C-alpha cells in the first residue's frame, strides 16, 4: 500500500549514488543521460503520490465531506458519505439518521465544527475515525441557548463499499465530558 513518496525518494538517492560511482569509476562509459535515471525515479515519487489516493486519504476525505455537509446543511452530501447499511442504537438505520439531519437542517444549526485529536485506523475494508468535535452553534440555532460550544467525543466506523469508504456507524462517547455511551448515542 502506497502511503508517501519517501520510499521512491530514498530509492532515487541510492540510484544517484550508484550512478555517480559508476560514472566515477568508469569514465569511458560516462553519459549525461545516466543522470536521468535518478531524476525520473525522484519525479515518479511525486507523480505517484499525487495520482494515488490512499485509504487514509479517502477516509480523511469522507470525514471532511461529512463535516462540510453538517456545517453547510447539505443533506445530499451527507447521503453520499453514509452507507445505506448504516446502523446505530439511537437512529436505527440510514433512513432514521437522514431524517434526524433533515429536521436539524431546516433551521440554522452549526456555525462551525472543529475536529481535534483525529485518529484514523484502517484495514483493507474496515476503518474507524476517533475525534473530539467542537460544535459551535449558529447564534440563531435553538441549541445556542443551551451552549455556544459543545464538545462531542466519539468514533465513526467506516467500510469500503464498491471502492468507496462509507460511514456505517457512529458511536458518541461523551458530550461536554459527560459519558453518554450508556444512553444509546
């Protein structure tokens, strides 16, 4: 699995050393195009990095899209990142979750959502994201009278479905440092 360009950068440095030694000890076979070999390997490191989306990058993109969907109240974007197989004890299914957010999105909801302490773990087809979300309510939100900012800690579980990562479950552990895991969130 390709995660960063460093392996190819190190290989290009090793090849550069090998080519330089070859050119030094065999000057009669020295040619300018020999130096292109490490340059091509070095350039390919960045080409591969830009063209290959790793699972970690794909999961980060799902989380970023989810955050954007909640802040901008974009139900279609939210639907695109949540699996049809979604299940949780509070909302039940995908349709239950979407209907909750449709109700939230009818009026101003969040002004900003800041994720901190994001930890991404994943295997071939399953992954999870743990984070603390600092939810800043819109001043016109009915929830802003409760608190301007709410800190929610939890974990989103994802699965790779049809080549795309989708959220299949969200577990909320704490709200403002109060344990809510036993309440079915």
